């Protein structure tokens, strides 16, 4: 393999074993981390774009990437290029999954391929034909001359025709073989580019979420450690996925919000004014107490309104989900939204003991 410009080169990739068995499972010899896949995809793109490696080497590395990604369709295409194509016709589905151009028979609806050889042999054939074309010379023909052809009439024309046909044959074969390499290169490059951008975007999103999760955890652990302690139980129940577990998970989410309200704005007798409305802040008025905390610590009216709307919709849905059917997917989103919402609210300011009426926005 060619050397990478990076200071952390990829480990050598093992040659694909004989038979080229298609398997979506990652090899135990290779790490299947997102970072490795991203690095491998980048390596293949540089090989192609900078012509660092022969195409058949890039093909093997692309097979490894497709195997790590679990892409069975791409593995099937690459395996044909590694092993060669079968004799006989191809169905339309097989044609669409092929990297080679096929000539379709109009009646039977089958496709035929001019060259069945694996890509490695196609590359050798192409090199041979290019070398042969460079060696073809037009003979020095004249009627007389001691060291020249002594031909006249039809033999001269026949010699020129033979050379012309030989050159045309080599040119046509080079055109066909080059077409295969161009198509394979294009399809490999398109696939690897798609994988690269997908992994790159995923890495950015993962980094962004992990950073934000760390901030949320720090806020919750500092101000509401008992609330953060409920997260593992919710996660475990959501992982179970059955209806009872989902109901219990949402009930724990509700109790997490209740505990949060007790921490940031303990229940008090009387009312507070929030957004021009008088709100009760007793033990049962969880949403009112959270909204009172938000109003006290948030200077943006529009942000206050957004957080109030989010709390109302989220808390109502969590409470309803305890008694009604909620899909596992929605339950997971409800938990994530609850977790992020509480973290954002706590980021507004530290909770304190409230002993007087609060006038909010």
C-alpha cells in the first residue's frame, strides 16, 4: 500500500482471501470504528484522485470498506470485479447491480458482457494492448530500394490494409477496456464519496451531541444530581422496548421532571405572576414552578415562550404516554427531549430558595 500523508497511517489491509466470500460482518482483523471507516474512505479517495494506487488495489480497499459498512449490494458488485463475470445472459436486476456495461438483447431481455475477466486481468489486457499499439509501425514500402520492401501493385495495398486493421483492432480493444476501468473507477469513487460524507457528517453530529451532553450532565449533576440518577433506569427500560417497559420509562421521565421542579423552584403557597398570568406554585403545579424558574432567569421573552411551549407539550405527552400507546421510537425521542430541555433550563441559572412572590415576563 502507498503511504499516507497523515502522521497516523492506516494499518496494512489484508488481501481478500480466495473465493471472495460476501459478508456484511466486519473482519476481526480490522477495527470497525467510525474513525477507521472514515480514514479508510479518505485513503481510497486520495488513491483514486491522486493516482497513488492501481485501480485493482483501490477495488480491494473498497471491498473492505463496503464490508465494514455492511453494504451487501456493493459487495456483490465488487465481488464480480474481483472474481470475474459468469458466462451467459444477465437479468435486468443483475445488470443494474453490475459495474460493466451490458449489451441488451431486445427480445430475450438479457444482457451480455464483452469481457468477463476480473478487473485485474482487464488492467493487464489494457496495458498489453497499449504496448502493442505503440509497436505497430507502417512499413516503409517502395518499388525499389535495397533495404526496403520490394512490392508493387496489390501487395502494397494489402500490407497497408493489414497494418491499418491491426491498429484499428488494438484501438477498439483499448477503447473497450478503458471504458471498463473508467466506469469502475467512477462507481467506486461515487460510492466511497457518499460513505465519506455520511461518516464525516455523523462524526460532526456525534461530536456536537457529545459536547452538549457533557454540558447538560454538568448542569444536572451540579444542581439536580438525583434527576441525573434516573437516566440509567429510563435507558434500560427503553432498551427493553415492550409496552410495559415504555410505560415505566415515561413514568420515570415524568417523575424526573417533578423532581427537577422541586429542586429549581420548591412548592410554595400562593401564586406568582408569569407572562401576565397569576400561577399557582403548589406541589401539584409542576409546570408552573418550572415556568416560574425560567421567567426568573431568562431575559429573552421569545426564549421564555419557546421553553414554556416545549414544557407544556412535552410534559403533557409524557403523562399521556404512561396510559396510552407510545411507540418505542417516540418514547426515545421524548426521553431525549426531556433530558435536553432540563439541561437547557438549568443552564439559565442556579436554583435558589424562593420565599417571595416572583414577577416574571
